[in-house]
């Protein structure tokens, strides 16, 4: 199950222990020809003992309340990385026009969970209202916004300075500036 969670979110470094526990406790739905599925019935304390023993045996890596398989690396496989790079290139080409990443993802064959992983990693920034930007474009836009005097950081002014629409400028201003400026 931990491997399945890693595959569903390959850019995540690890998984919260309670997330894994909740997934293990979900009632299994056996398929046709399946011999059944046993319910996961360990108490939380017993589960934590199992986690501690697996970590001690180096069968998993534990950092506080988060775990991962030792072989897991937070990265996309080569084909999905190529598709993600293609999507990000399209977004960079679109600049501040407010392209929709979900439409582009379907076009390049990038599944929604990987699109979500790109957003969590910061390579993709979803501002809402159909405004999605490559992370570097978002950070560059905010660098320019932060150069403006505070009292001029209004949608019309920001749109003019960035050469974009008021819709995109409003979405940018509604989002917090990136940590790295």
C-alpha cells in the first residue's frame, strides 16, 4: 500500500503515517475471482509498533509522523517527466495569459494525480479561475509586482506592468507572494 501511495504521488517525498493507516483501514472491495480481503484490525499503538520495527529493520524510512520506502525517490519516471516538461514548456510559452493546466495535461497525456503533484512541488502554480502558471513564471511575475509601490498594486496597474489581463492580475494579487520572492 505504501508503494501504491508513492506511485500515486511520485513527487511527494514521504507519506503521513495516519494517511497510510486510513487507507489500510478502508473496507476492501474484492474483485471477481478475488479470494477476499481481510480487514486491517491493528490498534493505533500496535500499528506504531509495526512502523517502528520496520524502520529499525530499515524496511522503511521514518521521519517523525512521516514514512517512505527506502528506495522511493520523489521524482517522475522518464516518460512522465518528459510529459510534465512539455506541459510546463506550454505554460511558459503562454506566459501570463492564464492557460489551463488541466486542458494542457490531457493534451500531453499527463494524468491528474501527476498534475496535482506538480502543483504541490511548486513547478506549477494554480491561481484559480482557470489561471495556471509555470512556477518560474509565477515567481518572476511576483518579483515585478514586489518592485511596485504598495499603493499601486492594483489589478489594473499590475495588468499593465505585466502585460496581462486584469483577470490574471487579480488572481496573482489574490495569491500569496512566493517565499523566495
